[in-house]
C-alpha cells in the first residue's frame, strides 16, 4: 500500500538513542479505509492452525529489524529486549518519570535567588508599597513585631560576639569558706582592662536602666493585636489548608527524588549520621544519666566508702551511706537491699514531689516530713547524689557528671549538648554579692573542673512566686526578679571585680534562659490584681502572676543585661520557653476583654519574645492553625523529646505507693502519636533531644544516638532526614558562630551562596558553593526546603 500524507512516523527518543540502527515505526492506514479483504485462518494437519498467506496484509504494523535483515511483526514485539531507560525504570519500580540521560550539574543557589526565603533584609519601603490581601498581610505584621522585639533585646546572632577567650589562671587563689565548706576562687588582683570614656558613660546609662525596651503596656497591646490576628476565621482556614499542603507535599518529593538524594549522600565520603555533629539542646542536669548508671555508681560508693557521712540532722545526728541503704529507721519496715536501688517508685517521687517542693527552694525537709518516713529516705538519696549543694559539696553529682556525660562526649567528638540547670531561689548566708546561687554553682563547676567545650548551659526559671511568698523569701514580684538578675548586674559593675573570673567564665558558657511552664504551677487566684501594675506592687496575697508577666519581665531584664554585656564585649543570652499540656484547660487571666487559654498565651509569648526557640514542641500541634503556620514562616527553632513523653505502663507504682506519695500518674502515651515527624515533614526547624535520660529507661551510653535511632527505626528515616535533623540542632544551638563555620560551613558574613534564615532574625550564609561535605544534607533537599518556603511567602505577599 502506498503511504499517504496522513501517515505518522514515531521515533522513541530513548530507544533511538540507545539503538540508532533501529528504524522508525510506521503507522499506516489506521483509518480502516483499506479495500483489501481480511484473510481467514486455515487448519493444517500438522500445525493445526496456519495462515493462508505467507505475508500479512498492508494494514499490519511493520518494524524493520536491521540485525535480522527482515521485518518483525507486531506479534513479535514482546520478544524484543527491554533496552530503553523507561523500561529499566519500570523493572526497578521507579516512578514513571523521564529524566534526561545526563543530569545537569548542580548549580549553587545564590543570595539573589532567595528573594522570598527571608524578608528580614528587605527595606522598609517594600512593606509599604506592596499590596497585600488583608488576612495574609497580618502574618507578615506579626513577623515584623517579633523581629523588632528580638533586635531591641540583642537576641539576634549579630549582637553576640560569640567569642570565648580563655581566662587567665593567674590571680586565682582558693579561699576556704568555713560556713559553707566550699572553696570560693576569688580574683584578688585588680582588673587592668581599660575602656574609653564614652563606653564608661554608656555603661552608666545602661546600669541606670536607659534601654529602649517596649513598655509592658505596649507589649500588651501588641499581644492582643496578634491574638486578634490568629483568631480570624478566614486566616485560620487558610493556614490550615497551607499546613495540610505542606504535610502532603513532602512525601511526593521523597517519592520522586529519594534516589537522587541517596546518590548525592553517597558522594560525600566519610560523613554519615555518626560523623555529623549532633547537639542535645535541652538535657536536664537533674537527670542527665540513666537509671542503671546511677545504680552502679551508688553500689560502687557503698563498697568503697560505706562509712561516709552524707547528712546531718538538726539535732546533730550523722547519717552514713551504710545507714541509709542497709539499716532502716524502723525494724518493722526493713529496706530491701536489692540490685535496683533506684526504682520506679523513687523516680516518680523524685520527679513529682522533690523537684517541685524541695529542689527549687533550699529548705530543711525535717519540718515537713518525719525522719522515720520513707519519703525522708528518698529525700536523702536525691539530696546526696543529685544535688550540688549538700553536705558533701556536690562531690557525687560532679563525679556522675564527669564520668557519664563529659568524658563520653569529649571522647566521641561529634556529640555536644546544652545542659539545663534549675535556678534555685535561696540566699545562703545573707550576702547576695558572694553567696548567691550564681556564685555557688559557678564555684562548684570550677572546683571540680566541670567546664567543657562540648557543653553549653541553659538556666531554667520556674514560676514559683507563690511558694517563695508563703515562705517569706520575697515580698513582691520584683524581689523574685531581683533574686535572678541582681547578682548578674552586680557582677558586671566595676565595684565588684572580685567576682570576675569564675562567674564570667560560667556566664560566657550560658546559651539561654528558659522559662518553664509546668503542670505544678499555681493557677487559682485569691485576689484579682490588675496585671498592668508594676512588679514591686504585685503582692496579690501570693497569687501567681500570669505567663505573660513572667515572660515580659524576664525579657526586659535580659534585654538590659544583654546591652551591658555587649558593651563589655561579652556574650549575650537568648530566651526560650516551654508549654504545659494542662494549660489547654486553663483560661488565661492576662486579658479582661478576650477569652483564650494559657496554652495559646504561652506559645504566643514565645513567638514574640523568645529567640532561642520553643521547648516541648509537641504542645504546638494543638495551637490555633494560624499560630502554627506563622511558626513555620518564621522558621522558629523547636525542640522535641519523643522518648521522654512516653509513660511506661509496666513501671507504674501500686495504688498504695501512690497514696503514700500523693502521685497522680498520667495515662501512657505512644511514640507514634508524637507529632514531631509531621513538623519535620512540613519543614519546621525542629530537632530531637533526650531531655530526661533518668526517666527514659535508656540502656546505652549514648542517649542522643538512641533517640535518633528509635526515630529512624520507627519512621524508617533515610540518611538525608537524619542529617537534616542534626543540622537543625547545630544551626539553632547556642554554640559560637566560629564553630558553626567549621561544623556546617555557614557564617553570619554575607556570601553569594545559599542563604538561610532562622527565627526571622538570623541570616546564615554558606561559605562555599557546596557545604554537603560538612553536614551531608543533599543539595536537592535544601533546594526543596527553600523553594517551599519561598512559595509560601510568595503566596502571602502576592
């Protein structure tokens, strides 16, 4: 048949490229207008079915085969080997995509490509001349408020010099304090550091309170404005849809590009999960070792020094280790000396009762519990082995910290942590310049050589004003704040140079201040006082101030302290906060015109005032969608501890034990119900933390490795996911920026490469075109995160 003008010549691109000798497939006469009649089939005696003609008619498809020097029929196409790239992909189960034969070289992202990834560097007229939709413009308005609060308080990374010079050891002389038996290392030489007259005048202004911090009234107005924004129905529906879109977009990206990510990860030699820096951002000092490690340590001390005096009662009676663990106060209630000294009953009492009642306020327990009670034995165990200020001067806790935390981290090289310690509200002997908590704790660290380059410190501040007011330690809320910040301002002033080196050494290693919002915080008010009153006027018959009052006044004092330290060329501090799950059932008392919960109040305060991040990020999942979405847009750091939130149903105490200790156990939680993986898939700056190893039933010497290993095994995380989590922990940590240049290849100095914003205030620039050799996060993953965030900002400002 003659080929007409309607004939098509189809050439398969892949097959033609791989087999250039193959001829095109000819499709002729597909309209069915051929007049040649169809031939039937005839029967043969030997073959049963034969064709009556040796050749098929012209309507059949013809494929010329050069290798066979003949024509292959359409019926024989299934015998041709699968040599195309599409067929190879189908055999391997890959997505039905047709990528080019040779992938183009990866082009590094420059700063000019990141127009919408960070709006912190844009000029002010950009926000004035751009036309916004009303409900989306409000999100940018909230981000601008956050940026202003953080820059004023010097919580941005550029305000901190991030220099940690080694203090000279000369001039340090141990001075024995006969009252506390704690050697205070005081600087007996005069500080010869000279400053200019302008700096001295500026410092005097800062000491007098000349810091331009927004007033509490302005903060309350901004808070209510943000509350009005996040409660808008249209914005809530919009934010909920965007969050759902982000959650569903990441699996599609992994489905299409998982093999390319694996290919890029394998190109990085000697840099996998184990060889990347990993930082535990919220590890508690009170529980930074496992249960079996504490048991082994106690048994070793019992065998080595059983007659060591560990406590002295008010009547002068001494208690030794052997008496504590072998001889009971009552013969009818003999103490079981088994292999497991630290059992679940003690851990629950220690967590619920001791940390809330005896740990934060240094008071004698003999006025509350009897010597023959089992709780007194628990108190002695906690006071002896888990406190730094006790009869043995914290020797046991120092050995535990040195043996199970500092030495393993320094030997591993790739593990670091930010250790959180509770600020204890007490005055030792009335001299607030020497015997305050700051000096006692820093002297303890220096005496036992517990300063390590692998450890930064976080100071946890608890909301226990009512307890302090009832014991008479404070008379108003201002006294509460003075216990925390007055020693720090005195240490910076010129009249207290004797406090210099030790306290300065400790302060240079502090990363942040954490405001802890816990279930045990007092909530019920007896006297409704106006929240706008000054802290010195807040007596309120012992009523606990609101979360916003705590956050603002801690923020204001921290801002003043950061200004002073920046003038003195010292490191500055950031602010972080947490949120209690029970706060969702408590109505906030901060506003008299709007109804909202303490849960929303705590998260919104963190958004406005805290640069260090949000602790216990599991609770953010139950916040209003608009508030969650603005956390994503701002890329606020978040810390989550999935293993710590699990309650072991096998380790619960009996009803008799609960009645004796007054413990109310929480229902057990499942690991899979923790929303941290959803936050990660959506693109939040989230990282994992061990938090309380003592309660996690950890059986390894590397708890942070165990935390990531459990997550990797449950969610089947590939190397790219694990390395991205590790990179988030490093970039949002409080370690020096000079170290981050080595660890991640990023700097605060502008470069023409990839630029990443954290918290809507800090811009981190890649120092070279490809930094994957430092952290092993594939470039394609970073490009996806950047393009997704840029797309959300384009949608908002379009």
